[in-house]
């Protein structure tokens, strides 16, 4: 092969013989290069990439409860809202404000009560069901929570799936009351008189679908009697109807009726709670009178959206039960007509499981059509 002079000079040769000789002689083997103890750039990048993948896999494998516990340890970091699905100044609102004020102190945070009323409580309950499940939007509601799924054709929540129970706070019994001028002194006498003169009796309640209304319907079922229901807008007007002779009976929440019972203008035949009311020790419960399972009180429930971190729910449950058991809170709520229950998550869950089908059965047997 012949190279031009320029090509030979580029390769460091000035004559063709020297260039040819190089290509004719075999090359001597070179000593192996010393291997550096440091990784090459390619090796370094590969190792770094593998480490990053390993760290990511480890992070993904960290149990979810570790993250939840970290969130719960910092909770609350901003104000908590308690949604009340009824108007201000009602029983549920009173309960929520007493709880909220004291729960805020127990959590070293700030709790705000917000009223979102309408549709028998469905608007506020539905709003909370679909709120962000981070522990900062909670619900305090009444027995409407377990009644509404049977009372309405559709409701914006599933009572079993859409909420995590926090605590059953308290309860307020209803009272079955009569005009004392009728000379009826017991439930047994009332049932006998109604059966003898079914057209002569009607009863007032604070409104269709309320637990007093359903207590009246339950009385009709267990007693085998028919009494016309006259709904009013609240307990006050229902009591006034009884006092004025418009109705012969009334079934309302107990607290607004206590003054009239104590002064003798109204006679209480029974209360519908599990126990006698502390301020009316002579008035029996329906259970004492032989009507097994006749408990038709209005309870107050504390709930969170279903996917709220369990550690936050557990902390809220423990703190709210602790608050509710304080003697000064028990007394404050008693004055407002509540008996403190202070059951935790499991207690409230069991009550929901029991009462949803119970009221469905009562509503169906009473012939109340869902609206």
C-alpha cells in the first residue's frame, strides 16, 4: 500500500520504509493497566440510580400507619369545623357548642361550629359526608342521622359507609304527656280509653319525622291503638296545643316540658329513655311498664368523613369522651336537658347499626311514606 507523503507525515513517518516496517512487525503485548480503586463515572451513575430506586421502594413500603401517626401527632394544625345540620340554638347546636369549646381546649386548638340546616338535616350531613377527610371537617348530628334514610326517598349519605363514628355524646328522652283533666294516670289507662273512644284522641308532636313523632307512632304500634297525629313546627307549639285543649296528648322532647310537668299543668305518663329522668324520678320509662325495647330518645352523635385517618379519629374519640365525662360538663348538659352518654367509636357504631333498621321498621309499620 502506498501513502502519499502527507499521510505518512500525519502518522509520524518521513519515509515509506519505516511506515511499512511498523505494519509488518507484530505489536508487543502491553502490560495490563492498573485498576483504579475508584468507580468509573458509568459505575457511579449506575450505583446512584440503583440506590435511588431502592430508597423509593423502601419509602413506598413504609406502613401507612407511620404516616398517619405523624399527621395525628401534629393534629390540629389549623381550626377544626364542626358542622351542625340544624339551625342555631336548637338541642344539637347547644351540644356542638359545649363540645366544641371544651374539645378545642383539650386539643390545644381552635374549634368552630358552623350551621348548615335544611331538609331535616340532610343538607349538613351530606355536606360533611363529602368533605375532605382530613380531620378538619366534622359533624355533630341528632337521631335524624339514623331516621332520615327511611324517612326520605333519597339521602345524600350512607349511614354505614360515609362516616367514621367518633363518639355518642348524649341523649334526651321524649315524654308522653296528657291533659290532667282527663283523669288518666298511666299508659295502660290511656290505651284502654283510646280503644273505647278512638275518635276522641289526637296527639301533638314537634313535627313529622322527629323522634317524638316516631315515639307516638311506636306507642300506637305496641298499644294496638289509633290516634291522629297533629304535627307542629317545634316542641313549644306542641306543648301549647296540649295546654290549650287542641290536642289531648303530646309527645315532645322532655326538657321544654319539665316546667309544665312540675307545676301540674301537664301530666307525664312515661319517658322514652333507657332510664328515668333525674329531675322526674316518679315518671316511669316505657321499658319499666313492660314495653321491651321501647327506647325512642334523641341522641347526639359525633362523626368524621369515612376516610379520615384512623389515628385522628381515635384521638378525637378519646378527647371527646374525656371532655364529656367532666362533672361540670355533665351538669351543664343536664341543665340543657341532656344525659351524657360518652360512648366512644364502638358505642356509636353499635347504636347506628341498631337504630337504622329499627326506625325503618317503625316507619314502615306506621305507614309513613318516604318524601
